[in-house]
């Protein structure tokens, strides 16, 4: 059997069924896989991936393997691994996986190291931890980074880190910002995060959203997804923002916009999706109502200041899976879901396969692009080529049986001309 560190190989059969279930909703990735199997664009390349270990990621791993890559996978979050999927990838599909749900920080980094030790030539990240390890102080990183031809990155958070590395002049190889493709962030971030965050919130708590006040911190694509879905379920939604244009959009989309200290006093539920740190902190906890529920759906567990909350608390206990109660002075209680980690992956199953279909088609096609073009690229962050993005949109529409119009030649020449006026 391939090398691995997973929780229980006995879960493999169950995992396989779930992977097959996800695959049914991933028609674009299936087509990529069929072509990859014929053309072998990744033949002989070692690819190290640090992604949420879910059924959808499994379908991506099988696609890359079908394209000839030798893949190794670790988790991009300690709480997001689906242990049955991890087991199936190892036992049923011979893919080395290093991940278990609930792993501690030391194990998380040991698993990253296990993937790095396979000497990847292409990296595939969700949050830029693999790349950041490669660029760190360790001898292993310094030794391995020379062998990497390029990487890809899935998330807004990861792309922000990579752009900072590029700006500092330390990025050692080209990376494709998969997140920035339209067929990724317009759909995955909005509809994927929107639905799966509500799913995680409900699976963890079973609260009724109708009639509740739900505060969404951040009105990027993820925030607008969460806000829209919560509104659709009858919640009164408040948005908090730091960026004026986004705040204005939220107002005109019909949401109440206010500062967090004010929102803290009236919110029943809070969801952070900003990508920033300490968005909900001491001065907010002290104003919250008894029973307030706090969840995060941003990439890292830094958006809710849990250190400050722990210091304020007179007692704490886990009251249901993924729900921790913090008792505060005066008898108020605040509940934190999923240890402040991505609630959609901690308490639910992450984004549905139908949306990951496009995100992961971008990943697979970006890996192919990198395999072909890395030598011509600089040590920079690149966007996904527009032809790839548009092709994914076309394939997705076709898979849904949706047809669109073509421009007539008259319309084409109209658009190409500046002579037409009133
Ligand atoms: N990120 C969000 N949802 C995901 C999923 N289902 N699989 C992999 N990565 C994800």
C-alpha cells in the first residue's frame, strides 16, 4: 500500500461511495479527466497538494493522477478532513494521503512535511501553507524549493499571502491564482460558501434562522453569499465592512450596514468571512446578548479572537459537537462553533460538488498550463488564462443543458466599430 497517515482504512468502502456520489455532480472535471487520461499532460510530474480532504478533492486527485501525475495530499485545515474519503484515496485509489479530522497543529505540519518529502515539482495549495513552508527557514524547504516549477492556489487568503511574497521579492516560482478565475470566485465563493456556511451553522446548532438577526462580517463574494442565503431563510441580516464600496453595495442590496460594536449588541448569530484577524474581539464579546452564536467561514481561525474570549470566560464546556459554550461575567453565554475554524467544512461537508466542479477544473487545467508553460513564466502570481476560464463556463453551461445566443456578424462589426452613434 502507498505511504499514508489516515484515521481508519476501514472507512475506505464508505469513502469510495461518497466520492462516486460527488463525481456525478462534477461533469466538467469528468471531461477534463477523460482528456487527461488520453493525453497524459502531467506524465511523470510529482504534484504535492494541500487541500481540504473532501470527496470533491478526491475527484480532483483522480483527475491529476489520470493525467499522469504522481500526487500526494495533505489537509489544508486540521478540522476539514473527511476520514472516509482519506481512507478511500489510500486504499481504493493508491494515492498517498496524510490527514485526519481533528489533528493537532504539530500533526498538521508533520503532514505538510510528508507531502514536501515527496519532492513536488508542482504545488497545489488552499491557503498557501505548502508554499509558505517551502519558503521558510527550514533546510528541507530550501533544498526542495529549487525543484518546484510552479504552483496553484485556491483561495482569496492564499492569493493575498502569495501577492505579499511576490511584492517582497521572495516568491521562488510562478503561481496561478485559481481563486481569481471568474468560474471560481463568482460561484464557489458566493454560492458554495453561502450555502455550505448556512449548512454548517444549522448542522451544528439546529437553530431556526427565520426571525433571527444574523451579522455577516465582510461583504466580499463569500460574505454576499452568506448574507443572501440567510436573508432567503428569513433572517434579518446585518453586514459589517471596512471597505466603503462593498458597504455601499451591501446597503443597496438591501442589508443593514453598521459598525461591529453596534451589531454586537443586536446580533443573535455572527459569521466572519473577511480573511482578516480579530474581527470579533473583546470589545464586541462584552456587548453581546446572552446566547449569541459565533461562527467563522474565513480560511484561518483568526477572525474571532478566541484568546480574548477564553480570558473573559469564567467557564467553558462543549455542549454539542462543534459547539462550545463560554460563560461570561454576569451570567451571559456566548457559543463558538467549530473552534472558530471554517464552519462549512468543520460541521458540514464544504461546498457542494456542483460548484467545486468549476473550481477544480480550474485547478486541473492550471496544473496542465504550468506543466507546459512554467519555463516561460516569471516568479509571479498569474491569473488563470481567460480561454481556460471561458471554456469552463461553456462546459458547465453545456452540462446543465443551457444554450446561449451567438453574436450575428452585424453585431460583431457593430461592437468593433466606433462610428455608430445615436
Ligand atoms: N473548499 C470549500 N469546500 C470544499 C470542498 N467541498 N472540497 C474541497 N475544498 C473545499
